């Protein structure tokens, strides 16, 4: 499995753990296979995807969060640190309004939450 794939799945699981810890859901943290099956079930991937080592990106993670937790997400793109800095006011507003984690990928390190 590519390290990015594992990291994004860990981050996805971190969102599940956060939601469970905060009492927002009792949905168990899905396994990698369950995440893959979810993507097949919603028509995003072909059945051969289950059990594969194919990449799962931010878009797919948002599909899983919407399907399994009912969380609506938004993807903001930034090509470098300066662009992330320009998004700081919007990110700050997100934390003030919702107080929930955000996913940051590619250029930045990932952090996972174990539950």
C-alpha cells in the first residue's frame, strides 16, 4: 500500500475516532476493506477495487465521510505554503464554528488518531 493511501485512511479513521469521542456517532471505525467496499457500493469504484492497493485520495475520503457519517465536506486546494496561509482566515472560521478536524494532505505531514 502506498504510504499516502495508508496515511489518508489513518486520517479518515481519525475523523471517525474524533466523532465517536465527541459523542456525535456510534458508527464503528471502518476497516480499509470496509472503506473500499463503501466506495464500490456508491459507484465510485469497480468491485475489483476491494482488497487492492489502489490510491484513495481526498475526494474518495469525502465520499466515505458523507456516506458513513453524513458529514458534508469541502475540498480547498493549495499548491504551496503561501496558498495555505491565504486560506488561514477561512480555516480559523471553520475551527470557531465547528471545532472539528481538517484533512491536510500531500505537502504537509499527516497525523492519525488512534481510538
